[in-house]
């Protein structure tokens, strides 16, 4: 009886750890190749800010560009993008370059543009209207579950 109880508790702990860390995500590549939002409108978009990703907790590379579209909306485009996969990874615009720590990003301020669509490829993220782009000067790939910055692109 004691052996069965130990086995059951061990199984519950292992399932809990698997759910928390999602180790299989580190071996899965989700490639995304979204089209540029204004592809049909030649010359309808203007690059407002651009920067190259710099690796922090995980190797991250590619270019982040903020575009103002013909209809006035703004979008962040990740091009030639590649990073590690993980649980609960988001794309943020942050007000400061955050090396590590969720307290630092909360203090600096950020806008969550949504869950990362894929860890490789071209992808677009809508920027909320009235976002002050003079304040949010960094594109950041952030693991919300563990408070880890995968990589940051300073935008200028």
C-alpha cells in the first residue's frame, strides 16, 4: 500500500513539473511566415523604428521593425526571426532594456503584444492605438511564466 501511495505521489509531482516547465517545447520549432499586413498597398507602410535582436537568456536573432500602415494602425514585424521555444513566451514592447527579472520589466513598463506565434519566421503583432512609441523603445521576447528575457531589440 505504501509503495502505491509513493508511486501515485511521484506521478503527480512529475506531471506537475512537466506542466510547469513544458520541456518538450524546447525541441519543437513552430515556424510562422505571415505576410506583411499592407502587401496589397504598394508604398502604404512606413518604417518608424527598427532594431536587431540581441540574445539574452536564449539565442535570439532577427530584426524588429515598427511600421505605420496606410490606415494609421501600427504593427511590429519580426523578420528573419529565430529564438528558442518555451512555455508562455510573449512579445513585449518595453520602456527599458531589461537584462533579467520580472520586477525590472514591471518597474520599467511594457505593452504585451500577445503570445509569440512561433519561434521562427516572419510574424506581425498589432500595436494598440495611442501607444507612445517614444516611451516603448525595445522589442522583447519574454517568458512570462519564469520572468526570463529571451532577447531584446533596441528600436531607433
